[in-house]
């Protein structure tokens, strides 16, 4: 999807359809606001990997631009070099492309505007709209006060313009210690909005920047840099999450200082919150650094790279974001809804294969030892164009331990002595006996009589299998929720890590049919009757196959969403 196309007119009827952001943009296009242009931006800070919450913003920013014939910029808001790196920049670009979006030639860094921002700051000082302040961080908090009472003016607030200019230039030259001085806007110390009480615009930080190196020891604050970047780039619709709503007056004040002919406007929407996980980059980084997960791309993580490694199709994530919608009200979205979207896509697209994760040998006594046959199995009943494959079949098979019981129970229709079941794509088998380990009492082998498909026996169950002589040994990673509770960080005074699920990962050794030898990293499959799995993109290789569980076959969301 290329969002660098020239603006075009949107259908008039779109103004009354969809979420409130779509309605705003459609109405602006209809009335010719911004000259009919739609220019959005996705501006992540490169201080971590993107997660599913960012996916909602990406789909909205790029989606609105594409829908209304505009363009969306991808911009690294890299104004805090203490936490930023090119590793994160590269990961962000990879994730946005993987989701299916393209910024064309419009890729930017905040750092590339540092000189221009510095000149804006100098102009503010010349106009008496900014000053150098010497308050410590503790004093700053005291002077700023509380929303219900006016703040106190800094003793430096009325410092002469020429002195402010001299100090600011010397700050850039590195003459002062970190934190000794800062540049503040001169707005309104009595405003009920604390963000307008002479906010800090620049601070001194002797930290090397991944892009500009040691060229600067003076860095702009996000609330100063971000609106300037939007104004410099000609952004029309600056879409952000609700926590920035209270920042909007400052955003507008900063934009007004550069007097753009067509100023951007900020619109806020509710962020995405998902059950059984955390969405804070700081907390996700903590999980990685403390090795509570295997990395940012651990398939249990809500990161986009983790979901990609787990086998989530990008089209499913986009569909999920569209289903969740865009509102002004915060809410908690059930993880089952995301899994439903993944399942909907994979059911249509994933080839079927057979795998056994808890192997139990089944011997078909009326097939000769060493005899090998092949049976035709459907690759995907939802898509006939995928055709069939030939699966080897012989005297000894592996079946799931759970598909056999020594003593039949009510409503157990799988294998038990004297009972018949269908073998997927390979006829029928009637259980004739079994063998137990004399020491442990565990079932070690089941015996049966095989019947071809033409026998058309009446059965109530179908089981899957793998030919023991042709089976490939594989490692399979089974996943559960990363946390045991829906909102692990709901209590801000408690340690969210105490809610980690110790059973969120189980590793088992199983067997798969030989067709899976050709599975490339990232390839997705439905293991019949077990769920959806993909070949691990990091660890799987032809001589040592590793599969990650993507999602189960059971659709909890579909059951929950049915009326009655």
C-alpha cells in the first residue's frame, strides 16, 4: 500500500460513515480545508520495539492517508538520545512495512531539524517569549504549583533578552553542566493547564546521539519538537492518543510561533489496551532486560516482531484494528478478539498438515511390515485451489495419547477396545488391543485392524496420525497468556511481574508428516485438530524443525460474541 500518492477528493458519503476521525477527515476534504490535502504522520520514539497498540495508530495514520488520497510520513521522534538507537529505527521500519504500509520518500528524523528548531528558539527569546531558567528540577515542581492555584514565577522570568540569548548560545557551546540551566517558554503561570506554565523547551544533556553524535549537548523537549516537526512537514491531521489531549494547547502555541500558512491540527483517540499483557515500552524492556522473556520478539510478547514470529498474519492485525475501531473512550480489549482475527485469516489460508505432539504408537495388524502406501489429503478445505498432497501411510502410525482410552467413558468416541474411528484421509481403524508398561501401567502401544475408505463405516470421530516410518521429529513450542490476570499492571503500587504466568511456554517433542520438511521460517500451517503453527523464524532449519503455536483451533471470542 503506497501512501505517497497525490491528494484526491473523497466520496461525500464517507463523511457520515465510520469512526469519528474518518468523519473529520472526510468533512475536511469535502469542504476543502487544507486545500483538500490529507497529510498524516506516524512519529514513534525509537526507544523500543513497536507493539500491538502502535499497530492501531499505524493503521489509522496510514489508513486515513490512503483512504483520502494523501500521504503519511514516518518520522523518528528522536529527541531523547539516552534511550534511542538505530536498532529500534530499523525495527520500526521493518514492522511498518510488514503491516503493509509504505511511506514512500517521506521518512524523517527529528534530529534532522535540530538546527531549525534552535533558530526558532532564538526567535522566541528575541520576542521575549522564552527565557533561561536556573531553577533545579525540584524547585521547578514547587514553582509550577497545582492546577487549582497559580504557580510562582521563576526568578529568571524577566531576565533581559540579550542575557538570555548569550546564555542560550553558551548552553549550546557546552559551558554549563547538565541540568544547570534550561530554556522555558514564557506563557502563563496562572493557567489551570500545567503544561502552559512556562514549560521547558530545551535542556542540557551531554549524551551522544545515534544520528548526530556529539554535535549537540542541548536537546529540545518532545512538546516543543513535535509540533514544530508537524508544521515543518505540512502535516494536516496530527493523530495521537488521549493522553496528549491536555498537551494540545501547548501544541497549538508552539505551532503558532512559526506561523505556518496551513497549520496542523491535533486530534486524539483512545489507545489500545489488551488483556493479559502490558503495553508500556518501559515494562516490556524490563521483561527483556531481566530475561523474563527471550527477547523483544518472544512470541508471548505483544510486540509486532513477537507476533510476526508467532505467525500472526499482518492482514489479521489490520482487521483486528478495524474491528476495535477508533473512539474517545478508553477500554480494555479481550485478547480473544485478536486471536479470532488471526484464526479467521489462517482458516482460509493455512495449509493443513498432520502432527502428533503426544505420540502413542498404533500398529495396524492387517498391513504388512515394511509396506508403504500413500493417501491423498486435502491441503485446505476452504480453498480448493490448494489441491491435495500425498501422505505416506503404513503399518505403524503415531497417534495422540489423548485419542485412546483403556476403558471407554461416556461420550468418548475415539479409540478404545472394540471401537472404530476414521483415520484422517486414510480409511478406518478398529481397536483390537493394547500393550501396557508392566512397571508404570502406561499404554505403550495400541493395535488395530485397518479398513479402507470404501468400507464407509459409521463412526463418530476422526483422528489424525503420522506414519512412524516417515515421521519427522520436531520441537513444538506451546504458548499460553504471558500473564495470569487480565490487567497485570492495574495496581500501580504492585509489581506487575508478580502476575507472570509460569506456564506461558511449554516445549514438547513431537512428530510431523514429511511434507513439513519443506517448511520455511515463518510458514504457517494448521496442524489438524491441534491448532495453527508456524516454523520459527529464528531457530527452525531443515535439519532441526521448530514450530511455534500461533493460536488454538477453538475460538473463544466467537463463542462469547454469540447472542443468548
